[in-house]
C-alpha cells in the first residue's frame, strides 16, 4: 500500500473525530488559564531574582563607601565583594535558567 493512500486514510479518519464546542471551550479556557499562571510565575520569579541582584549591587556600593571612609579594611571589602559577586553570578544563572524555561514554554504552547 502506498504511503500517500495511507496518509489520506488517516487524515480522513481524524476528520471524523469532532469535539463538542462546549468541550472545546472548556479545554481552551483551561489552557489559557494555565498559560496565564505560568507567565505570572515566571514574572514573579524573575522579578524576585532581579531584586536580589539589585540588593547585592546596593550593598556593594554601601560597602565601597565604607571602604573609602575607612570604616572597613581593604581585606574585608575584598572578601565581601568576592562573596557577593559569587551570589550574584548564581542569581544570574538562575535568571538565565528561568528565561530559557520561559522561552521553551512559550514555544511549546504556540503549537
């Protein structure tokens, strides 16, 4: 049997399946709700991570002023900056993961 004949038969068989319109609407509504919830979660998570990154920048700025004013030693400042920048790199990696997951999600729901 030729592939195009089988394909046509399969297509015709699927055309005979019909979902009632009320069921279609419920499925569509649930999918839309799911997409909205996922987008809200992405935005909340991303905003939280970005706030933590900004907080680290703010603390580093304050510590720098403390260093300039002589309230902390250069060694203490260097140690603090090293630790905070490590945290910031981890947060940036998390944010990147969120961005990639969101992109993957958005591409998958477009089908």
